[in-house]
C-alpha cells in the first residue's frame, strides 16, 4: 500500500448545490469556459408533486486503478506517490486515449485555442469607459484578465490546445500545505479532503461513520472520491 492516498469524501447531505466548488476550481486552475474540471450532475425524477431531486458534485476520481493511466501510450498520465492521477504535458502526444478511457467523462481536451474569445475581446462593456478583456490582460502582463499564476507551479497556467486536462486535486496547493480550492470554497463543509490511508484523517473518519458510495462501481476503478449520505 502507498504511504499516502489523497482522497475526497463528499457529504451529499451537507451539500447545498451552490456550485461554489465549480466556480472556485475554474478560478484557481484557469479552466476554459467550454468545460469544467469540477462539475455536477442534476437528476430530477417523478411527476409533480411526487418529485425527487439529486445534485451530485463530480470531478476526477483519482482512481487507484485508473484506466487513463493504464491505457496512456506514453505514460503522460501517471500516478503520483501521493495517489494523485496527474498528467505530464511534455510526454503527451495528444491522442486523447486517456479521455476515451475515463468512464466518468472527467478528462477534457480543448480543441480550440483556450480563451480565444477573451484574448481578442475588443468590445468594452461601456465604450470609452471600461477596458476590454484583452486590454486588462496586456496591462497586467498575464494571459487572461483574471489569471491565477499559482497554477503554473506544476502545470502550464493555461493548457495549450489539444492537450488533455483535468482535476489534479489542486496538486500545486497541496505542495504548499493548502487544501484544494473546491474544498476551501465550500460554504457547507461538504467536501472532506485528506489521506485515506490514515485512519485518523477527516475523510477516513467520515467513511467509518457513514456507508460510502462511489460512482460507477461496476467499472472496478477504485475511485478515491467517495460520497456519503444523500442530497
């Protein structure tokens, strides 16, 4: 067994469905508008007034037996010593086998130039008064008007076209002792992060108290994102 296995427990009973996790992830990781590393599934069943509603936050499951890692022909997708599923763009050939292999749809490939609409934005909200997105980025010396340079510590700050990308559990934040951005942003404390191999960690205690579930258990990937209770 690995010395450490980072994982996340999501308490669906505590979750309020506000999507703060999704917003925080996009801001932290400079994720393009066309997809989301942190996302959610909304399910509505039944006929009024007998209706059930479910809100299920989703992200890369950092599977122990990750198909994306097993099928990557260049080892660009790999497992870290801490159990994270990460991607090395320098080894990537852009074949997207990882994205096809993922049973959760959690790996994305940007087929367009990222943030192209912002880079060439020449329409101010108020003519003669406000700056355009391109002007703000140029004056700030950054790729985007709203850009987090910390993301570039372990990955390109903005991933280029044709390169797979996905949730990394904010590995750049973990490296400096911080929690993933989605965990820190959750106003309800519904995301519980830590070492699943440590029986005294917060996620391990949550799993011991409640019966955990995973998405698509029949796939046999052994996800390290688990869900407890119900929305």
